[in-house]
């Protein structure tokens, strides 16, 4: 159902973002992604090309509005519409309020919130040319009201709560244009490999969720009929702190 579609993914140079690029390419999706380093772009493109997929990487720092503008212009230059926008990138920050510099705080909010808002705004014209586009934001459990069980910095929490509000409002507005918007709120999860199967033997709460489970959720959302709009997905699972307390 995804073959032939075109996706734009932020933070595709490594980690879970890179995995998303590979998994989408395996579904026959043409992938455009952003990364902050040339070598990371080359690695992701090489992984996908080795399997016969199609991917194009672009330099972009979501904390810099001019970089976001350049990236969006490059992506929109193609004639094809944008069918999928995956907002994955965000700068991680941990610690207490007075443990980080003002620069780190600004970059955390800018990359995790402002940059994603500006990019979505810029790419809307490309998504409106699709027969039915999807926007999926990987928000994190740190964006859930009253959730505090994380070592994340308050600024990281703020950026995730901001993304939650943005996605919630955007979902209402764009549903009138047949553009589905979904927010995913995963807890801490681990990525154990691109070919790892979902663990179906561990009991609930025994280990971190696998990133493959998050991907399978993304795929489920994308492959639903257009009449089915899944606005929010919450996950139940332990944090790293929970598991440390158990050991």
C-alpha cells in the first residue's frame, strides 16, 4: 500500500531516523531525508541503495530557520507531491534547569519544535498535491501531560509539549483537506537492529520497547483507509529509570 509514495523524514542520518528511512524504502517508498552531517547522509543513502531503494539526503539543521528554508526548497523542487512527512528529529537534552547553557536550551526548543513547525508550513504545498498525505510526529512520552518520569531537561519537556499542541491543532485543521496528522508518544525505546523482530516473549515492563514496534505502529497508521484517522497513539512501557529501580 505504500509502494510508489514519497516521504520526507527529518533526522534520517542515524539512529531511529535512519531506521525509518530504511524501513520505508523497503516498502517501496522514495525517501527524502535531512541530516546535519554529510557523512551521515552518505551512510543512510548507502544502506538504502544496497537494497535497491531510492533515497536522497540533504543537509539541514532544524535549529536554524535559514537551513530549514533551504531544505524545504530542495525537497519541493521535485515535481512529485509529498505523501508522507515524518517529523522525527529533535535535540536531546538532560539535566536540571541550571545545568545547561542558554544556547543548549534555545537549540533544544528550536530543533524539537520551531524547526518542525516551520518545515511543515513550508512543505504544505507539496502535501496538498498528494491524493492523501500523512504527517506523523514522533513526539515522546515527555509530551504527555503530568508525565515526569524522565531525566530529560525541562526545555526538552517544553519542546515536546509544544509539539503535542501543534500536532493536535494541525490535525483538526488539515483533516478538512484529507491530510491526516498523527502524534506518537513512545516511552524510552531501544533500536536493536534494522532486521530485529518485535520481541513477543518478554512480559510487560521487563525491558524497553524496541524501535521496531514504533515503526510497525507508523506503518499501521499509514496503511489505514483514508476514512480512518488515528490522531494520537500512546504506548505503555517502562523508562530506563523504571528498569534501573527494578535491578
